[in-house]
C-alpha cells in the first residue's frame, strides 16, 4: 500500500546430522507497522519431519478483527482481537519497550492459533552476565508463562535474561 513496514523473520533449520533423522525447515514472519509495532500479517510455514503447516493471520486493528487462513487445508476463520493484539513474534520485539522490574508480573494478551491467550512475564532477579566481546552486562532474569504453545514447545520452563540498559536486549535464554 505504499507504506514503509518492518518484517521480523525467523528461520529454524536442523543441522546436517539431525536433518537426516528429523528435518526441520520453519519460517516465521511478522510484518509490523513501525510506529506502533502492531502486526499487520503473521505467517507460519512449518516443515518438521512429516508435519506441515502453512498459515497466515492478518490483523485489522481498527475493526478489531483477525483473519486466519490455513493455506494447506483451505480453511479460514475470522476472530475478535483487542486494540493491542500481537502475534508472539512481534510481541517479543515490542516487549523491549517495557522496563521490567524484579518482583513484578506483567500480563499481556497474545494471539496464537487464531485465539487470544494470556501471557505473564515474571521479573525474577537482576544478575550480571559475562558476554564475550561485551564484558559484564547487568540483566534481569524473567520467566514468561503462557497458556498456549509458542515458538518453543512447553516441555519445561523458559527463562530469559534482558539487559537493563535502554536497548533491553535478550542476553541469555534457557529452556529446561
């Protein structure tokens, strides 16, 4: 439409040895409006072993509607969204605007699988992490808790460390 937009893209592929056992070739993309960081379109194209998924969700924030389309099964649905609804990928970048604090909980509504879910981010404690090439970086350990399956299968707990400077970069992430 002649607008300048941002595309956040993630590609996930297995290495050469693992690809012979269980090949993964996933592509995720969130196209966002730069001023608000609200998503206009979210695409998931997954190829994991024999599993295939190709879906596109478009967002109409003015009409408060989302439109989800499964491209392989030719199935689509329209669903209600809220004014600040984000897909998980655009949310991960938009949350950098928040100065998380230890001992605080933050709750968000995030779209996944054509539904809205609660996502809570708990600020745990501040730690200094040594990063090669950067030295010691003061970071807040946070734990996102979701009621849905996100980018990472919820087999355990996810912890992320976010730098306490103005950039709020992810300095470490673990899944257990």
